[in-house]
């Protein structure tokens, strides 16, 4: 049986790319679309 | 398959393309991951990922009926996450809000998907 677990701090949710914490995800996607940042980048 | 899929205006299901990054996939950019993970470690990594995503979506946006993570290597399918909500409104709200959230250092792309039955969701 699966034991109930406490909700942990997420490793992923709302973690912005380093150096881009000040812009929104929508703005970042616009930068990706215009080629100013890589389409798939490292965290 | 032409890969030109119609994007529905209303759907219970949404898709977040390329969100799951398999550590064994050479295109993974996350430096904390290595390809030397054992099968058990890989399974644990996947389980944690699944739980993290499922709980957050279920709690924030509404009850989930089914969630699937693609782990194959087709360009258009790699790491795609399909989430079928119980209610269409929840899927719509999730898409709108998720498009303005980060996930693991990347922006989330979310859109509604026409898939309603995952067993029939084969591209023909």
C-alpha cells in the first residue's frame, strides 16, 4: 500500500531560468520566438 | 501523420509539450542529471516528477481524470504531458495560467488538446 506523503517543496514549479527571474514566462517565450534566447535551454 | 492537428476551442484535455526530460535522453540539458542513473533511480525520478506535476495541477486547477507522460523519442512527442480534467473549465483555466508559469527553469507551454480517449490517441 502506498503511504501518504507530506507535500514537499517542489523541485520544478515556478523555478525561473537563472538570470531571467525578473521577466515573465510569456516575455521569455517571446524572446525564444525571436531567437534572442535558445528555444530549449538549460535551467 | 501530417502533424497538423486541430486545436480545439473547448476540451477537457490539455497538453504541455516537452515538459518531462528523461535523464537518459541525450538532449536533456539539466546538468544535475546524469545518464548513469540505475533503472530504479530513473523510476524514482519519474515517479517524483509525476507526483509533483499531478498534485500541483489537481490542487490548483481542478480534479484530474487522467494524466499521461510521453517518454518516446519522436520530436513532437518527447516529454509531452497530457492532462485530462474532469471539467472543461478547469482545463481552460489551467492552460491560461500555466502559460505564465515556470517549470524547472523553463517556461511552460500549454494548450488544449483534442485527445479524449488515450487508448485511441494514436496518430493516423
